[in-house]
C-alpha cells in the first residue's frame, strides 16, 4: 500500500509541475481516501487550491498537513502565501518567520515577509525584508517591483522609480510593473509620465482593467473628459462591477454635459455599493446641475443617513440651500468645505496654509470680546475673492480693526477704494500680520456673519472698486477711434476647469451672430491665449477688437479701466463678471437653461445677482442651450440699444 501511495504522490507532483491541477487534485484525493493524514498529499492539494485561486481551502489543507509535519518550512511558506491572499498579514508573517527559523532563507521568502509587513503598514521592517530579498536576487523582477512599492510607501519616491525601471529593464513585458510605475508617477503629479506608463501597460495587456481606469483618471485631470469616458467604458466592458469606473464615468459624462447619462452612471456606482457616500454625493451634484433639486437633496440626505458627519454631503447640501437662497441653512453646510477633500484642495494653493489657519483662533463676529484685530485670509480664485470682498464695507461698519488679504494684482485698487481698511498681498504662508492678529477668518466665512437672509443683501454695495481715471479716459479714446456705436466689453470662457459645471463657457465661434451685430463695438476682455479662436471668428466675419498691448492676466488695473470705459459687459461666468460687478458696471451674465453654474449667480426676484446689483442674469429654462441663448441676447441687445 505504501508503494502504491508513493507512486501516486510522484504522479501528483509531476501533474502539479505540468500545471494540470485537476489531475493533481484527483490523485491527492485518492491518496487521502486511503491515508487521510498524508502530509504531502494534503500539502499538494493545498498548493493546487492556492493556484486555483481558493486560498481559504488551501490554508485548511496545509494546516492539516502541518499537524503531521510541523517543521516543514515549505508548508509554512505556502500557508503564509494563502494567509496573505486572505488578507491576514499577521498570520502570514508568523508563518513566514517560522519557515525562516526552520532554515528557509531564500529571496522569495524575504519578499513575501516584506509584503506581509507592508500590509500591516510596518514600512521600515517591510523595506528591510525587501532589501534583503533584492540583495539575494538582484535580477528578480517581482522582488524589484515589490521593493519599489515599499520604497514608495516609505517616501523614497525616486528610489521607488529606480526599482520599477530596473524591473522593466529586466523584463519589459510586465504590465503590472508598468502599472506600478504609472501609479507612483501619478501620486507625484507627473501626469504625462504616468500616462505613458499606463499606455505601456496596455500595450502589453490591452485587457488590464485598472490601467484603463487610471488612464481615464489622468485624461480627466488633464482636461480630456471624452477620452477619459472611453477608458472607463473599456474598464466596464472588462468588469461591469467596477464601481469606481461607474462613478468616474459619471464625472466624465457630467463634464461633457451629458447629464442624464452621467446620472445613470452614478446610479450604477451607488448600486455597486449602497453605502458609498461619494457616489451618492456625485449623483446629487449631477441631479442639481440638471435642475432637479428634490432628487439632488434626496441623494445628499441618503448619504447623510449613512454618515451624518460626511463633509462632502453636508457641503453640497449647503450649496443646494444657497442656490435656493436659504442662507440660514446654507452657510453652515458651506463651512464644511474645509473638511471636504475635493473642495479643500482648491481653497489655498498650499495645504500648509490651511493647516496653519486651523491652528489659530477664529473670529465669531462683531461684539466678540477681547478682539483687538481680525485678519481675513483670502481663499479660492480671484473671482471668489472679489465676491467675498463685497462685505468689506460691512466689516468696516462693525468697527473692528482688520487686516485683509487680497490678490497682489488688485492691492492698489482696494487701497484706493477702501482707505479705512488695511490690505496685504496674498501669499503662502500669509504675511506675519495676518498670522499674529488676535482672530482670523477665511473670507468665505464672512457671509455666514453678514448675509444670513435675502433681505440682508439689500446692504450690498452698488460698487466696491473703481478704475483709475486716466487709463479709463485713454481706453475711451481708443474705443471711440474704432468708430460709432455702443462699446460692449465681451468675454466668453472660464479658465476654471473643475469638471463639475460644463456650461460655464461657450466657444467664441458660437457667438458669431452676436459679434456681427451692427451699431456696436465689441471689445475683447478675455484672458488667456485666444488667438486661434479670434482668427477663426474674424475669418467668418465676426468683429472683436482687442488691445494687444495689455496683459489681461497680470495687469488687472488696465482690465478694470477697459471694462469701465465700455457701456456694458456681456460675459459667461468668469472673473470679468466679478470685476464688472465690483465696479458697478452694467453686466449681462450668460448661462443656458436657467441653471446657474455657481450659487452666487442664482438670480434674485429682480433678475439680478444678489451679490452684484449691476449684474443682470440673462438665462431662462426655455433658453436650453447656447445657440438659443445667444439669439436671445442678440434680440435683447437690439432692444437695449434702441
């Protein structure tokens, strides 16, 4: 009988080496029918189950084998592999260490021990084990790749990249190593290099679903949502249950303006994990942009039912309240922007500035005892900074000495307009007086003190800033020299690429019918490189004058003067709308379908912005797209001139 079992064991080993797992398992089960405690048959059956992707069954068989042969280092090592696959890294570590005590000292054991330690976040120990593995097997691709992972976790990012690249020199056709390299480059914000690495992974294995997904993320971050959507679709073809791909597909489709498709993708993401807060919030954002406020609120409330403290859900629900002019409820939600990761990153350029802010005592409003000076720290883009600064006159009325941080490009304008205030240029970290004041406050928190109802907006200044008289006169002369007609300042796009609001901007060529209107001089005040767009417009007969000697991004005093010299500004949602509103210049703010891209453009009962009395909101549900809206503007302008 023993000879019969030995013969079957030899056959089972041969079948295992040949990769014929089914035959190996059949032979092992036959042996165990005759000798239920045979350790080698149990071990072979365990390793076969491990190779078949059943680590739970593998661990059970190998543990039975170890009961009969407790000092078998190979069995312990395979038990550790099974435990690692079962995400039991502490049990895996114990098995690997016992195998080493019994004399196993090869590189792969060190590597596996390193992986178990890394899974427990014991990075320094993991790195030591993986370095030992690399010393024993410097040309092993798996060792180098996993060493790269540990180095990345330790913060030695350049060494990690070197390890991945060495692995790829050894074996260029390893898609997983290309993927690891891309992931590290992505973490370093080296998106172009990361994109190349992911494309290399897909060149080797076009069915690598996570490479498609991550490549989609990069395309989205680099402003290519259509390409991103394509990679998410590829991911979902390979794995229809990939929840992150559904969620990110929804974000890409939303950026493309394909709102109903985006909502359906977010619903699929929610279905993949009903307790996934971010998927529910993204569904709410999309429904809000569709104008479906009730469905948006339901999505946020569902998220908060799961996690009542979710800052992302609280923030977006607060925005919904602000859109509806329920300021009493909206501002507390808006305050959650500091805790909401997607929003926090855009508040200041440097994360350390926000950490510093959070460590300082906050101003609670007028009447707070013991306050000698309040420092107001700027936040977000220049448009938001101008918006919140409309509350400076009220801050002055409160009678509390303050120092206010402003963009350096507008410093002189604020000092000129508000001599009672003290202003400093924005920097990271903020200048010393902004840190040493007895209380600090982010500018975006001022409305929660001074604007808690619709009625309170009656105190908004009709104008906050002014342009210098001489430059205004200069540009009026230059405009007059262009010929007769009303001077209409014009801009059409936003530089803000948040991927959330797709209808902020339109292409310049879409405005061709407007810019062919007689009796007007259209003056370009758009910042950024628009030369190609303007050439295409001119070729089609559009008229748009531009002062090419002006730096529209840096010389905001000149920009203020040009806007002031015109009779009217027509613009999409961008910084020019804020500057014109602060000047008190008549402005038509355009967006389609009555769906305001930001809460501050949700029109009041007068059809104007609550924040800027001179800014008229030109939008309506029936003006469902830019062509319809532009035709409406042409008719409105004709009536206005008449």
